[in-house]
C-alpha cells in the first residue's frame, strides 16, 4: 500500500514528505496506523549524520497508534488495539532480557542499528529502493510495520499523543530517576536541561520524594514549567551554577545530578555539581564518536559514581501501562508536556522549533 512518510535522503537536509510503498506485516510483525509521533532530539542526531543509521531513512522513535493488522503468530495484540511503540524491541530470552535489562537486549541491538527488520530486509520502498527505519520504528509515517516485540498494548482511554510520549521522553526521564538512579526521599537532585526528558526526570525525582530538586537551563521560559513539574529551585545556566547548587546543598553538591541534554560540557559540569559519594547519571544522548573529559583523579578520590541511563532502565511491557495508569490517576503530568502539535508536512518547522528550545515537547499528530 502507499503512504506518506517524512524521508531523510541526505544528511543535513530537510525531511522530504514522500509517497512510499509499505508491505504487509510478515510473521511476528504488526502494522500500526500512527496517531502521534513525538519530536525528539535523537532524530536530529540522525539528520546530522551523527548516528549510525544508513540512508534513506524514516526517523521517529516516540509513537503511538492503533493496530491495523497483524502477521502470522502474533498473539499479544489484535486490530483495533491502542499501542505505544518501544524503540528498544526486546526478545525476552537473551542474557540481558533474562537479567532484567531489556533495554540492552542483545538480540535486537544489532537489528535496530541496521535500520532493517530481523531478516535484513525492509518493509518500505521509495523509488524501488529499500528505506531504513530508525531504531526499528520509523514513526514519522502514516503507518509502521514493526516487530511484535516493539509493540506494547495500552489502555484505550488515554489520548494517543500522551501514549506516544511514554515511548521515549517519559520512560527515559522518569525511569532515569526512579529506576536507574533510584532516588530516595529527601535526597537532593539537580537536573541539567528542562526539555522533554529533563522535565520527566524532574517529575520522576518528585515522585521519589527528592528535595530539593534543582532545574538548570539556559532558556528562562523553561523555569516556570520546571516548577510545575516539581522543581523546587530553578537556575539559569552560567558560570555561577555549580556554586549555586552547592549553596542549596549545604556546600556539598547534590546527591544526584542528571545530564539530560547530551553535551560534554554539561556532563563535566554535572560531575562537579555532584557531592562526594554522589551519583552523576548521564541520560542525554551524545553523538557517536564524541568523548567526554571526566577527571579520573577526582572520581577516585571522591568516590563519585558516573552511570549511564538508557531508556530509563524501563521494561516497556511492564512500565508503559504503569506510566499511563499514573497519568490517569493524576500522578504524571503528561498533557502539560505537549506544548505544540504539528501535521506531518510541518515536520521541518517542528524541528526548527525544537532546536530553539521554545517547546517542551512537540508532537506530530496524524
Ligand atoms: Zn527520543
Ligand atoms: Zn533480549
């Protein structure tokens, strides 16, 4: 069948809205009619050629929609089900899946990096060439055909644009606070970056009972929304930031510091803002090939912990429904996260706005 999709054909060029050919789902695959796809910075790394994906590619890795059809052997969903897409499909059987780390699934990691399906082929063609999909999804398109292992059924009474955000920003942010860092009541938290992911870290830290929760950003328009999401203090990011964090934490630095932007300079500042024995959690994705200059001499002598958090250490099948229950019960503010909606053909405008930092989360609605 034919559908519209935003295709990236060359790095550092705009997305092109193209008509592409989509094949039906094969065994173990699901076709989903997309309802909403979030506008996330990780897609931009692909545009800039800083990820590993081959071209042409359809980006988009934070989506929700309604199951259209299923391939042979699919048992967990049926047509009409509302679903959130996981950008880390997981097999449930490998070394990591069996050890509670489905975000590191070793069966799917190479598949997702290839931009193709498990069998090495694509379900999408453009001008008779195979089109790749980002992280096994490619949800900047009217439909996706993806592995059942990436599809999580969710309750039908929540808006699908909210269900979409659970697929990246919410899991990455809230999960980083409650699972990866395991923030405890009364612990101090500082969060670098109050964008889509940063606001969710703040919200997760608030759920954990952290105090104070210090939000740091260079965009003063983010300060008010950071407070709505649970920040007790907001700091404009400049050379005085670390001193101010220390002042707010009895001169020690924060128990937990989170870097949500993916900037080396903030990773390094974050370590300095962490108290001795405290934990710096790196959440923002830096481009492949980029380094960081965290001082080993300091880490050793202060017992500071530096750890990565990928997809908030979540279990999609367990946590996506839980996050949406929490939203329904008023524990997670997700309506407030969606600050702007776009049509698919406005996707380049959506990314221009994301880069200026003027929106918490833009969402493409279909
Ligand atoms: Zn994302
Ligand atoms: Zn696995």
